[in-house]
C-alpha cells in the first residue's frame, strides 16, 4: 500500500541528518526562544505595545509544538524541523527591531539558527540559513545602531564573516564525523575477511523476514560449517585457512542464485544463508546444492596444491520448524549437528 503524501520523506535538503536527535534539540530551542521573546515583549516598553512581538513569540511556541507532534522521518516532520531554522532567524531579527534602538547585541543570537542548521542538515541548507542570518544581521545593525556608513559596513562584514566561519567549521566537522560513522557502520555490517555480511545484518534480515510475512511459504535458515577446518589450519597455516573461508563464501554466494538471499559469516568457520520466501522443499534442495557446490570447488593454492573442501549443513524453516528468530537458530543448529554426526559432507533438515 502506498504511503500517504504527508507520511513520505520531504525533499533531500529538508531531511535532518539524525531525525530523532534533531527533534530533541529543536523543541527546547524553539520553546526557549518563545519564552525569551515573550519576556522581552512584556518588559520592554516599545515591544509591549506591539502586537507583532506577541505574535512572534506565539509562532515560535506553535512551531515547537508542531515539531514535537510531527512524525519523525516524514515530509511533515522534515519540513517542520528545517523551517525552525528560518523561523528562528526571522524571529530574532524581527524581535530585535521591535524592542528598539540600543538592542543590537541581540544579533549574537543569530549564531543559534546557524549552528542548528549546520549541525543537523546538509551543507546547502546550512549555507542558505547562514546567508539569511548575514542579511538579518546587517538589517539589525543598520536599524538599531547609530554610526557612519563605514562603521556599519565594517560591523556588518564582521557579523557576516563570523556566521559564515561558524557555518563552515561546523559543516566540515559534521561531514567528517558522518564519514567516520559510515565507516564504522560498514565495518559492523561487513566481515573484513570474507566480504560477507555479519551476524548483525543476518539477524536484522531474519527478523524482518519473519515479521513481514511477505508470502505464505515461509523463510528458511541454512547454517553451514566447514568440515575439518582446524586440520586445514594445522596443515597449511592460518593464511590458507583465511583463503578457505573467503573461497567457501564466494562459492556459497554463487550457488544461492537468489537476489533475496543473505549469505553471512556466522562466526569462526561457520557461515549462514537466509532464504526468504522459500518453501521447505526448496530449502532442502538448496542445502544439497550448497554441499555439492563446495565439494566440487576445491581450493587450489599458488603452488598448485589442491585443498579438498566439504561442509555440513543444517536447515530449519519458519513456521514449520520454529516461529521466532531464536528458535529458528536453535532448530538449524540442531540439524547441523545431525549432519555432522552422520559423517559430514551432507545436510540435515530440522524436525517439525
């Protein structure tokens, strides 16, 4: 079923880098701004007589509540959070003009929306908010500070350059942190030796497959254990053992022949294959194919030595053998040990 327009993601420029954190930060800032502007309106004579000042405080309050109730990762939530930077800039400039001459120090508050946009949104949007802040700072200085045009121009340049420097520094730092986080996420998702996905990714894919129930045929989990792997390490050395793991991973990935399948290094010398939307009969046939594929693809070393390989395979199916992730793993593991006790180089299917 297609998502409603309000539930879809907003345009790329409006999408917060960390939606949940952005909402947590945005709401207190907007509410604090509403309180500050309301207090200034009540205490300063010139502002107290202006309905616009009260309206600005009310707008910030309503905007904060909108950000709070808007669903995260939707067009409404994205636009509400992004427009908060523009609303805050306008409120700071308009509020400064309303409270009267001598209040040009309020221009320092323009750093807040610039810092917010630079740390929570992409570079283009941060630059737009910063330029808006530079323009607002120039307007504030011209309206509230007496002096020659040269002095005002110098002050406007100082304010603008400071905001641009703040924006650039924060954007560069956040982009660097983003690259580091992406590298860490990739390291957590991909096994460095085999290039297969890790147990973490396999668990997530398995949970998603069991929860979505895309078809009535179920999901199969295949656990693969290399036979006599310790003997390979003892005879040929650990570098050859690593090469065996990489080779077997490639053989399994090629033998699966399914875009939906997930091939993972389960840990040590164990691998796993997730087969979503797979009937138990097909899973049984696939298990036999995997055993035959590894048996028929020995590893040939650089010196011409051939290392024969075989695997033991355990198959479990949901919902026939298990109903949840943990029990499915247990059923597949039990079937794997049945295959190993039967002499290895074969497969076994879990009992219902």
